[in-house]
C-alpha cells in the first residue's frame, strides 16, 4: 500500500520535507486514510483523542472509529465533506464530533484527510438543555390536559342541556369549540409523544419489522374498513432497536401513508428494503398526495404541516417524533416526494455491535 504521506511529499516538492512534521504536530486531530477505508496515519492529537497513544492506528479500518459514517467519508463529494457524527474510541467509548474530510492530493485515487473536532463539551450542554426542555414540555402537556377536559366537558354539557334553545349559529359555534378541543387534545398527545421519544430509555433487541408492519397495517385497516388499500411488506425485514419506539415510528410513517392516500380511489402502501451506499434502508412508499420537495427541510420540525388541515387532518408531530427516535438509535431518516405522485420515507438503523 502506497503511503499517503509519501505521495503528498512528492506532490508538494520542494517543500514536502516538512509535511510529515507538520501533520504530526498539527493541533487538530487528523487522520489520513485510503479510498478503500484503511487508515494510513494518525497525528499525535488524533492518537490522544482516540485513546490510541500506545496502539498503532496505521492499518486499522476507518469503520472501527466511524461505524455510522465511514462509507460516506470514503465516497465524499468534492471538495469538502462535513458531518456531525458519533466516534468510537479504541476503548469502545463514544463521543460526538464534527468531521471534515478533504482530498489530500489530486487524482481519483488520492488519499483523504479527516480532521476531528470533539463536540463532547457542547453535546453535554445540549443534552442538559434538551432534558430541561423535555421536562418542561412533559409538565406543560400534562398540566394542559386538566383545563382542556373541563372546557370540553362544559361545552358538551351546554350542548346537551341548552341545545334546544340555541339557534343554528349557536349550535355551529359549539361544534367548532368541540372540534378545536379535539384538535388541541391531539396536539398535546403529539407533544407528549415527542417528549417521550427524547427521554425514554432505549432497550434494544432484535426486531422482526415485517411482523410489526403487518400489525400496524391490521390496525389501520380495522380503523377504516371502507377503504381499499393494498398493503405490502417485504419478508425478512429486521432491525436492532427499542420495540416500543419503533412501533411509534412505524405507526407514524404508515399512518401518514394511509392518511395521504385517502383521496385515492384505490391506494397502495409498501414497506420494503433498499440497498444504497452500503446501508440497508427501510422504506415506506405510498402513491398519495405527495408534496413539493422545496419544503422538505421543514418536515422534521415539530408542528410542521405541508397540507391544509381541511384536506388532511393532523398535528404535524408524526415525522418530528419519528426523526427523533431514529436519530436516538444512531440512524438517519430522509423523505423523497413528488406532488400528486406519492412519497417515500427511508430510514436505517445501526446493526447490533
């Protein structure tokens, strides 16, 4: 295997004599690795950060330290790849980092240079802020339920006791109050689900997602027996995750597919596997309303809706909750859609160690 440092020395001549020293002494933790994902060299800062001071790094696989992103680093688009990812030290401990990858030379076979910025301190602050926010959200959600139940209870009592003396406008006003109360109740439920997704303990196990998807399909069919929806799921879809949280993900994704195909005379929803970039993506595909991809960046934000409530009722929390759960598992989720043609939601989860 050609040493990338030697190649850089050749390309940087006549000043290349200092390249080895500059790389070794550079304060930013840095790795040089080949296009096939083998680490050729790590400077002193990287060896310190990765706890490999006494253990040689050269010859190790990049995936040993970047289990979730090694493939994307190797296939990085020019000229720069920047990702926030989880890094695994030699002792097995994990930390978050911002990794920047650039080509360390010209030509398609040039080695790659990665610099690692440790975000542990910032991540601790973010985690603390998130815990405070989630505690506040949970408390606020529970506290809002009491007044809402009172509001809905008195509104229903008013309709029962005084409905006969109200004119049509008065009756319509009461209906709108009750509809708004139901919607508020849904928003609170969504808020609490979103909060739980961020703070509940993960208990991972081997999951038969094919069976879980079939269970969700069963629930959807029996909630609306009058709909004609062809539901398909590939056999042998497995994953490693928390069964309760993954059921929440599947209910949200398949529920969205069911909802956004409501205007189809006949609809088709599929859950299938897709191999891409060395990863196995779990896909939920529908032929429903779709949406403009220019709005896609907003999809995973809480309370975000891309359709009118009158067209497709909802609270804008489903995808945000699914995104949060998938990210907590260490995976990724993305959406592809076309207006009037349907939507594909894809996610992948890390395999068991």
